[in-house]
C-alpha cells in the first residue's frame, strides 16, 4: 500500500519535470514542488449568461459593473512600518462574462509584459466589456525596482507556486497572489520574456493536454504555440492545477522594451478577448490560425564566445550552421550545427557561453492532435519508467542486510 502512495507522490512531483521551460534560465536553485492533481478547468463560455454584470469583489473592494478601478494589493512584499502596494487594475464590464487576469513581471526584469498589460487594460471600454479583466502589471515589485529577475532572497518567484502562508518568503508572496487574485480568475495569461541574455520569438506556452488550456491558446490567433507543461512551481502549472486554465505569453528578451513585439502582444490579447466573446472585434485583424510546436534545445558543446548565425523565426535544416563558438585564446572556431530541421523559437544573444549552455530552442511544427497524443504518451512512459525505477530501488534495498 505504501508503495502505491509513493508511486502517486512521485508521479505528482515528477509530472511537471518534463517541462523544457525550466532549462531556459538559471532555475537551478529552484525548489521542487508537488502540485495538486489537475482539477477540471472551467468552461469560459458558460460565463456569458447575457445578463447584466454584477458587482465584482477583489481585495476587499467592490467594483461596480461598467467601471474601472485601480486597487492596491498589499502582498508580503510590503515592508513593515510603511505601506507599499502592488497596483491592480480592474475593469468590470457592464455585461456578465468570464474573469480574465493578466499578470506580468513575475520576473522583475521582464518589461515587455508590463507595457502589454498596461495597453490592453487601459484600452478597454467598461461599458462595452463582457466580463472582467484584472491586470497585475508588476507582480514582482521588488525585482522590478532592482531591475532583477528575482524577488528578494535571490529566489525565482515563479518556482514557488502555489506557495504557502508559512513557508519561505517567495512562497508567501506566491500564496498571497493565488489567494487574493488568481483564485478569482477564470483564466490567466502570464506575460514573460526570455531570461538572462536570451530572447524568444513571441509565443505562447501551453499544456495542450488540458482541453481548456488548449482552447485558450487557440484564441490568440496567429501566435506560435509551444506545447509543454509549466515548470514545477510556476504560476502557470499551479493555476491550471487549481482549475484555472493558464498560458504563458513569451515576448522578446529581458530589460528592454521592444515596441514591435509589444504591439504584437497587445494585438494577440485583443484577439483573445474577441475570440472568447469579451469584446467586439477590436480593429481590422484577420485571424490567422495558430501554429503548434514541440521543441528541443541545442546546447553549447564547447565554451567560448558565441556568435549567432541565424535569427529568431529562421527556418533551418539539419546541419545548418546556427552559430560559431570561438575560442579566444587558441583562435579556433567551433560550428554549432542544427541536429534537425525546424524553426528558431528562442536563442541566446551573443555572449560568452560555457559547455552545456542552452543556445537555441528549435521548434518542430506539429498538429494540435499530434501534440496531445505526444503529451499523453510522455505521461504513460514516465509512469512506466518511474514504476520500474521504483521497483529496482526496492529490489536493491531489499538486498541490503
Ligand atoms: Zn519570465
């Protein structure tokens, strides 16, 4: 009996570990988290009752239908003695509909998302909106002030969800965000950029094995969708597990404001709001179909100075030279060749790299159905492997005196 429970616990702990997002940045100090099993996520369509909207309550504030309010969220980030609050903007539409939440800057140095959230939330007309939009443009206020990815304690806040009220500091902030904001949402779009001198082609990250997440991802129109489960401890994983379908939108790189990419992000979010029925068509915008991808990393085999040879979005073939890594002392050049054909979804900027550094993420175009099957197959293989490993461990232990 104990063995079965152990298997279940290990499966729960390991399920998100396949996530490739975790290899994106310096998440090595991230604590492993067990997340609860996925609750059936909500169906957004059921929220459009056609009725007039009701008062929306958030952070002990009542927001009347057809109005916009700026609220102050006192998270554990507020130091004692004086009040520092994170701004939260709420637009309560005049008609009933779902509550869509936009969170940005969980990593304090990711600026594009802050601007995307600002533009989207402020462009909404509360009189015409169906449902509620909640914007938390700067979740990690502390990191933002310091131009730092991390929250205080040098920790990655996005590895501490769902958090706990009596755990480590970032876990407390995560818990408060879940309790005070996220649990009041019917769906969440969490805005990010690449980390540490890496940049990403504008893309969504979504666990297509969860139907409502897949539906949400499709609503953005022509944005690239990369299928993977959220990394352990991420807001995306924790919120989805709590029954709130969540996707991540990755736009560009950290510590810069890339206005073209910001515009694309705004347009994609407006498309989502339109597709799910919260706003009327925002502007002339044909709705291209999303393109779905699985992905793999290309890592540096040698250390040295990286010089890129391909751009984001480039279509490449097997053996295409993606970059050169130059040994500055011996003046030798190592060519990084593509292990497969595909599209460059993410890349490191030119910099010094060590062996093993993830320099490219290559996307392989797939149908949504293929990706769903892949996700299911991965889960099965993982289960079998874990049971096998566990069996082997038990056998080893049994042999010991
Ligand atoms: Zn991020």
